[in-house]
C-alpha cells in the first residue's frame, strides 16, 4: 500500500486569488491631471479681453489676490469682471479701500489697459486710484512668451 499524505500545494489548489487592487496607475494619472490643472488654472483668470502691450519685465510675486481694473479697446471700464461707468469708479475704489482698512498696507491693484487706448484715459484712471489712496498699482503687460506683470507704484 502506498502511503498517502496531505495534498501537495504544488498542484495549484493552495493559492488564493489576489483580491488587492493595484492603485499605482490611478495615482499616476491623478498626478498628471493635477499638474495639468495647476499649470492651466492661472491662464484662465482673465475675463475682459484686452490687447496688452509687450515687455521684458519679470512677473510679480503675489500673496493675495489683487483687484483688477481693466480698460478695453472701446474705453469700457471694469473692476475684476464687472463693467462700471466713469462716475461709479470713485465709489467702487472707495469700497476696495474700506474693505482693506484694517490691513497695514493698501491692497495691490492690477491695471490692464488696451494698447490702442489714449494715454490720457489710462492716466485719469491711475489718478483716481491715487486719489483714493491705492498706490500699489501694477501695470499688466504680456511678455515675449508668457503673461507677465511689470510692477510699479504710482
């Protein structure tokens, strides 16, 4: 009589199927999507179409989101993406100043103006910014390859 022992594990009966999910490809895809969104999100913030002048200046390092004052080709005036009239400009700028009254520094203002505008039109808006006490004004332009803001206080 042959001796019979326990069944051998080499015949494939002892292995259980693997029930774990390999998440490495999922993580790789998510990281690539995250990088794509991080790169493209800053490019989507401009709301008013303005033909900006070109410059070789470097961009500004920014901590807070600044208010954006834009003047389009037709002379239309915008604060962020809301169109306002020239008569409303002093009141809206005063609201920005009062909203930031408790801070040590005045808020940063980005001024975007179309290249086809009259210099006097841009200067009147800058004068109104200065009158209400908003002296941290950066003139926004486009660089050779990318958008850049040339900083300058009035």
